[in-house]
């Protein structure tokens, strides 16, 4: 199963979002990062986790951002408007439609943020 790249323009700049299926190591890294916020955790943090666990890298006007730099990725994510985040999540969902039945068994709290 592959998730194709998503090309969008944000404020006139070309963005390319490259995706991959989440790995256990990556999931744990993102979960630890979000959980480290403790009582300060907000819904945007959960949405960040559920979106970025599928990202491999973001190319902004030819410059690469590896999502393994979680802090920088979060900084960029927080600057995206909700419409852009929705576009990214709908793209992920459409690319994974063949396994929708399996994904439906997974708890997905994004439904509370839509």
C-alpha cells in the first residue's frame, strides 16, 4: 500500500507532502512527543499525531523537511489552517480506502475534530 504525494500551494509556495505507512518506531516517537506535554496537551496535538504519523517529508519550495524533526514539523503543522489539514487528511484517507474496513476498527479520534 502506497500513499501518493500531495502537491498543494500555500500562500503561493509549492508544498509537496510525501507519505509513508507509519512504523512502530515513528508512532512511538510522535506519541512520546505529544504525551510529554502532560496536562497541557490540546486537541491540536492529537490531530498533529494522527496526521503526521503518515508523513515522510515535506518539500517546501524545493527545501526538504524530514518529519523525524518532530519539533520543527509541529511548528509547521501549527501554522497550517484547518482547511489545509483537512485536505491532507482526506488525501490520506482516500489513498488508504482499500483498507478502510481495517482502519475503521482502529480508534480514530480525528472524527471529533472534523
